[in-house]
């Protein structure tokens, strides 16, 4: 729902107030990629191998870290090293959804050490604004070691068939993000949220991450619904998240290049008038 979605990332980064978003835009422009790989592996070796092989072609590496049966310090250090090597950000798809006191502990200092390695984490506001307030306070605390390096996305929609993340819930997500722009930098959504946003403040610029990206299939047997990178960008996505269509392909690197081109070309077309 970014009010500035037709501007190139470079221009948006110049005027954006959040350092995480600024860096994300810089990475995307420098790598000419708005691609996010969803690396849903169950062992650390495969996860890190994917990050190393596909890292050059992506802006963000998305994890479901609780899928790993062997999560350990080597996993954490490996992710941090590869993010620096290939210049990508890490997005932990944790979908935090509990009372504020609990999510603070899950995010910072918990077994998965999320705040230590994930630049971006997503959450749901099903439990109310307490989760937003709690996480915002966590990363703003004077003793938080990663100040200005961490941020959150609110899960405002899902791509699974029959999802209840619609209507009033989506509108609540927007209101929650607006209440804490120093911590909430955008949404996971299937489209621009302009229709649900009401009057958009002039300086507002939330980013949209869209999941369910696949260039070969329209869905799976478990209710997932897909769209292409280009279609997602035309619908309002800033960053497109693809998983099995890339890492399960016969040639994952060529698949990543293809997805990257499709999404980036659509982004260039969307911002063409502002590049003159």
C-alpha cells in the first residue's frame, strides 16, 4: 500500500525514515533484484547451501528456522556470514502471535536467538496491539544490541485458500503498523492495500512482501495459491517471495535468475515514469 510505490527504490530510500528499509532498497537497487527466496529446509547444511548458491541473486533470504532439526550456533554464524558475503537481508517467517511478554522472550533471548541474526521478522495482530507495542519496545530499548538493524512486517493477508486474514483484520493490521512506524516497516500481503488503507499520510511508505510466487504452477494440493513475480508486482508487491519453484527446480540458479528478471522487469515498468 506504499503511497510511493511508483518511485524507484533509490528515491524511496533517500526519503525513507527507517534504516532497515533504506538498506533493503539499497540492496535491491545494487543487485537489481526484488526476489526473496523462501528456504524451507529441515537441516542446516541444506539451508546454508541454498543461501550460498542463491545469495547472489536475491535481496532477502527467508527462513522458517523452527523447521531445522539441527539448529545450532553454526547455523546462526553461517547465516550471518553468508548474508554479509552476498549482501542480502534475512527474514525469519516466524509469525509471532502471542501476548507481548511472551513474544519479547521468543524474539530476543529465546532458544532460536531470532533477534541475533534475523533483520526482519513477521507477526500477526490476532492477539491485539500488545504484540506490536512489546516488539517495538524491545528493539528501541537502550540495551538492545541491534538498534536500527531490526524491523518487523505484519502478516495482513495469506495466500492459502480460505484464509481469514481479510477485511477488518487487514484494516487492523494497517492501523497497528501506523501506530508504530519505528518498528513496523510493512506487510506480508497479496496486493497493494490501498483499498483498505483509507487516507494515506503524505510521508507514509510501507513496503509489501508477497508470498505464493511460482512461475510454473497455480497452486498445490494443500491450498496454496500462486501468482507470477510480474503479476505480484503489478498488484502492488515490492518484494516477491518464491520457494519450491526455485530451490526444487532442476537448476535452482537458473530458476532464481528467471524469477529475478520477471520481478525486476515488472518493477522497472511500474516505476518507469519516475525514472525519466
